[in-house]
């Protein structure tokens, strides 16, 4: 996934003295081999769009209020949807509040760091393996409430085929089109924190439903000094396999760096582009393991003009809110 790629890039830059760009390319390939989970894309990952905690700020509160507005399917439906969405957002706020007090699951690189599952090499599901409960019983219960509320939204999905216009000239009418901010996820590869060697990061994603592309965006948060790896943009092509399933293929990664072989770039930053030969990588994995890796995809559980809930092939849940600039 994009986050697994980010781990490989970050680790590559931190080991720049042991192989330079060649070593980095090897690590990118390793990251793709180990990544099977799916995450979305990003256009604007600045702090003003971080709606994950308490919906602070005027613009954030405006968008949060728009999440509660939906297109009713019939008499009384609007109230039910609005209440269900309100319950979900309240559960996420509660989870974030408890998390701020008891701590965040620390996720580092690869299998040893808890990013990838040891058996499948797919992104680890923090809820399924009890990671939230290991931090505290209260956090585990809060995560369960979010998951129950998120999965319950599937029955209220306003469109049973939300992807029917994806990849067509009318793609802008597809509710998936636009920029989305991550509010909650169970996926370890999409979990960033200051108490890990990966560091903290802001995550968002941009879907172009006309061109049929998804761009994952990760902006790393620096401390006193800018991070060596400042930004990642992971480009994927996407195909609607059904009315609610989107299959993805990694194409290339753009990495913005602030240092080159230890030399500061004066605040300008360089952007390096690396192709990701996903079909070739899949064939290599099949040769050495005897089985083909699962194809990245996600199923849309709920989608309207402001709220998106999807589940990956590994069972990881993502709850996302459309970025303020994209809310009509």
C-alpha cells in the first residue's frame, strides 16, 4: 500500500550512506512486494484539513455539519441517516480523545515493526489482532464502537452502485470523485505517530473518477528540522470491477526530499519519480512463493457527497471525510 511504500522510502533515505539511490530503489520494490492493503489518495494534507479530532476550526466544523446532511431515500430516511452519521462521528471523536490520553499504537517498518502481517505480508489489522485493547480496555471498546457504527452505515448507503460512473466521462458525478481526509482506520500501514521511527504524517487522497486514478498523499511532520523525506505521492490506476468494488494497480511514486546524500537542499526540495512495476512484482512473488498475492481493492460500504467508508480485501476499515474545499 502507499504507507508500506512510504516506509520503504523513509527507511531508504535514512540508510542513504549504505547504498544511496540504488538501495532506495531496492527498498521500494521490497515495500511493494510486502504491501497488499489499499488506502486512498491526496491533494491537500495541511493541518487546516485535519478533521480527525474534535472537528476543530470553523471550516472543519462546517464540513462536519455537512456530513450529517444526506439525500433521503424516502420518508423518515433522512433522520435515520443523519442520526447514524452523528453516532459515527461522535464515536470517532471519543476514540481520538481516549487515544490522546492513553497513547497510540506504535507502528514501525515491515513485519518486525508491526506494519505488515507476518503470514500474509498484508497491512496488519490493528482491531483484529487486539492492538487497541493492548493499549487499554477503554480504547479497545472505543474502537469497537467506531467499527460497529461504520459497518452499520452500509445498510443506509444511498446508492447501491456508487461506482457505476467511475472511469467514465461522467465521472465527476461519482460521489467518490474529489479529495478525502482520513478520520479513522484499522490499517497499521495507514497509522502514523510521533512515537515511531516512521514519524508522524498527515494522510489524504484524491480520486479522479473521470481519469480513473487514485493518488495517495502522505506529508511527513518534522520536528525542529524538516524531515529528510517530506512528501510522498503514490499514483494508482483504478477500475470499477462492480458497482461497489474498486480494483487498483500501483503505477509510480513521487518522493520530495529535503536532503540529498546528507546535503541540505536549502528548503527547495527535490522531487524524485520512481515507477512501480506492479505486474512484474506480482509475477516474482508468485514464482518464489508458489501463490499469487491478492490484488489490491476496496469495497465501498457507504458513500455520499461528504462521507466515505470502505473496507479493503484484508478487512481493514477506513472512514474518510471529503476535504472542505471539495464540499459543495
